[in-house]
C-alpha cells in the first residue's frame, strides 16, 4: 500500500514541476523557451526539405515565427543557433524561389567508429519498399539488446509491422509523419513497466526505453538501413487508442515508433545541426569544495 501511494505521490510532484517549467505551445515566455521554439521551427523547415516531395512554396508561418524570435532575442541568442536560423531561412528561400534543396552536411568526425556514430541520420525519404528480412531484423534487435538497463531488467519489446495496411493504421495515430515516403517496415518500441518497483523507479521506463531506442537506431544503421525515430508523445486517451489498435497491454508504455527502409541517397537528410559542446559539457565542482 505504501509503495502504491509513493508512486502516485511522486508522480504528482513530477507533474507539478513539469507544469511549472514546461513552455506553452507556440507561446514562449523566457529565453530558454524562445531558443527551444526557434530550434523547433528551424527543424520544421529542414525536416520538410528532407521529405520526398516538399510543398513549394511553404514555410510562411515558421519563417515568421523565426523572424519574430530573432527580432525579440537576437543579441541574446548563441551564435551557433543564430547561424542555424539564418541557414534555415536561406535554405527555405532557395527552395521556394528556385526549387533547390540544401546539400548534405559533412560529417566532421575522424575514425571509422566516430564517423559511424556521427553519420546516423533520421531518414524520411526511402528509395524503395524493400524491407529488412526476418533474419536481418533479428540481428538488429539482438544488437540493440546489448543496450544497458537498470539491474539488467531489459524490459523492452519491439513489434515489427510489415503489412502496408497495418502501418497506415498505426501512423494514423502518430503525429509527425506527414510528407514522409511510404514506410516499408515500422517498429513499435515499448517497455513493460511491471519490471519496476516503487516511487523511486517511476521514470525508469523512459530512461531504459530511450537508451534502447538509440541502440536500436545504431543497430539499424550498422546493418545499412535508414531509419527515423517517430514520437509517440501522447495523452493517456491517445495511448488508449493505440493500446486497443495494436493490442498493447495496460502495463506497456510506448517509447517510440521507428521507420526502417532503404535510404534515398538523392535526398539529403535534415542537417539537424548540434549545439556546440561548450553548451552541453560543464566542468563542475560543488559549492562546498570551492
Ligand atoms: C523520441 C524521438 C521522436 C522523434 N519523432 C519524430 C517524428 O515524429 N517525426 C520525425 O520526422 N522525426 C522525429 N524524430 C527525429 C528528430 O527530429 C531527429 O532525431 C533530430 O532532428 C536529430 O536529427 P538526426 O536524427 O538526423 O540526427 C524524433 C526523434 C526522437 C529521438
């Protein structure tokens, strides 16, 4: 009984903190939210330019939002993000005015493993309906299962869908696939939350599931296939529809969908430029040791 109350109490505290700090949709209120909004609109443009058949012209609204944030925050924004915003707007103009797509970004890492890690990209344009075989999918999932998990619980599950009608029905519940090529194989990654106990492990499924998802993407890349992780950022109501459609148990949480197919090499993937390392890595010390 105490354990159940603890899970509920801790989850309410999580919810309260998220409600305090999450942004409101397309209505940023502080610098960090402005930066996130800017990043999302940049990505909206670069993602569209990586689709098989982008609309032309497109992008009036995201371009206007980008310009508004640049005007409001210009001098406060990191130089790298400013450069990215300028590039997205220039790429959009090149497409709308002349029908020219951006070229593929160069991988700047050395060494075969580093190049491999840095060259995985989300692929939204597939060149055929070729599917990985059962054996290939087994090899991919075996590699993915080398991911670490808390106490080695390995609570993951991958459902592989290869029937076009199934894929279409599932994608009807996914928000983020408009304009993609038809998807040859769709994976649904979930986690069995019965593996976890107590209020302290209430978020463990997202951590183990996220690590597994990344290893799965790298395994797909290692086997020469293209992939795109596809969100299932859903309310409980939306999740209930997917549970019912796909026969997912109440104890399964959906981590993401993943499309798999043959990369269309004639279409550059979205650049999705990364933040400078200095924005991520902080050499820290505790106030007490200073
Ligand atoms: C959990 C998750 C959900 C995502 N959902 C979508 C999606 O619904 N549609 C899409 O086109 N891309 C989606 N992406 C891909 C991201 O846009 C992409 O990973 C990011 O821009 C970095 O680019 P890269 O994967 O090419 O390195 C998702 C990525 C993650 C990790």
